[in-house]
């Protein structure tokens, strides 16, 4: 069993970084090109990559990053039986549980997005995630309507009581199960980015399975270029859009990587907590840019659930930079985006 945060969310959705190295001049008096280093490894059932400009104070190591991510997973991975979140999920109802600052903060963020989205985003969706086969155990057959109804009883952020001041929480029922995968990968990106900033690094990109955060300049001495894939199953490395981003987090959620075929029926990993079923709309992928990758991650999932019209209205209400790619009836893809996203497009929007 790996240490993935969970099967739901966007962890198989791939955001490919497109970094072009600038040509180095040959003049003797020209400053040498800055030295960038890559550190790569595995985490949360996917990869991580940190690219950064080395300097006198800016340095890290794979061991350091691995240790940070191991501690992160030990806190928030439902795939680790003795993790903090697993122990919380096993705790009896009506019993206050002390939370680490990380767990408390992420629950507070989840509660904020739940309220903003009127329930379209909900981290108590864990029982439904497991029911539909995107948790630690695979799905053998489609869940019956009765199983969906019974399982939905335990879903809802109102099933949790959070005492933020004392970093504690309790469940209203034993069956309540928290799954943070829709924002935890983004939070992992944020924590690595904060580590790099604390080390004095001014130019870097952190990437965990396609969720990113950037700062400063790329090796090409310009903002980081990030490619957004065409949301076509099996068509890896085919780019729909290129974004120019610095000082922001970027997350994409989509329905074209993480899905299952059960009894000849396609089941997508994005579950609508309001209906108890996989989200049913024409949205193929959503990309969100936000100063924090955790929020970008959460909002991308939220908009996948809401669908094109409601999702765009939600993004505009919060003034988010969002790119929605929808499937049309003829098989083509249609882009919809909010005004703040225009600033990040490398090529003019058509």
C-alpha cells in the first residue's frame, strides 16, 4: 500500500511544466547563466519535483524533502493506518480529538470552501469515495441506490464540530470519515514551497503530481511556463494551453485520468457530495490559480462538481483565475475562463 492521500481529487491529473532554457551569451563580460537544480522523488502515489536556483543560502536535498513529505503523509494520508487522519476517522463519536496545527488548519480551510460552495466541496465525502471505489479499496461492483442513500447519511461538514481555538475536533457519528485528498496535495506543495522560501530561495517551482507553486523566475529568466494538458484519455503531453505564472499556486482537476469501468459503466472519481454520485456534467478539466496551492486544489475540485455555468459563476463571485475546459457535443473542447485568468495566458485567448 502506498502513501497516497487518497484516490479522489486530482492526483492523476497532470499539469506539465514547460520550461525553456534561455540561450547563454558568449561575451566574456556577460554574467554566467544561473545554476538551477532538480530534486525529484515519489509521494502520495505520484511524483514530486522541485526545481530551484541554487545560491549561497538556497539549497535543499532529496532526503530533506522526502522527510518533510513523509511527515506530511503521516499526518494526512488515509492510506497509512496509524496516520493522524486515520486515527481521527477511527475515533468514537462525541469525543474531542486534539489535532496537529496542520490538521486543524486544513479542516478550517475545508470548512471555508464548504460554506462558500454551499456544500459542493465537502471533506466528509470519505464514505462515498470509498463506496465508489476511489479509496484504499477497489470497487467490485456499482453501489446500489440503497447503499448510496445509507452512506450519504454520514456526509456533510455539519457532521463535524471544530474548535479552532484549541485545535480540536469531534465527529457527530462514528461513521463520519474525513478525506482531505481534494486539497491535501496542494497543501503539500505549499509546505514544500514555504520550506524553500525559508531556505532563502527566490526562484523555484514545486510540483507534486501536477499541483504547483512557483516563485521568481525560471531558468529562462522569465515567469515559469506551465502547460495545461488537453483532457483526452491516453493523450499525454498534448498541451491545450500554456500559462505564465510566478508567485502563485496552480492546480488542475479533471475527469480524464482517474476513472473506472465497472459493468461497462464509466465511473469518474469526482464525487458530488450533494447527490452521493459521481459528478455528471460536461466539464473535462478545471485549472485554478491562487496564491496558495491548497486553495487552488480545493476550488478546482469544487468547480468540477458544480459544472460549467455554476462553476464559472462561483469563480467570478470569488474573483478566481479559472480555466474550464468543457466537452462539446461534437467531441471538441470549449474553453471558458474568468477575466483574472487572461493575465496568465501566454498566447492571446481566441
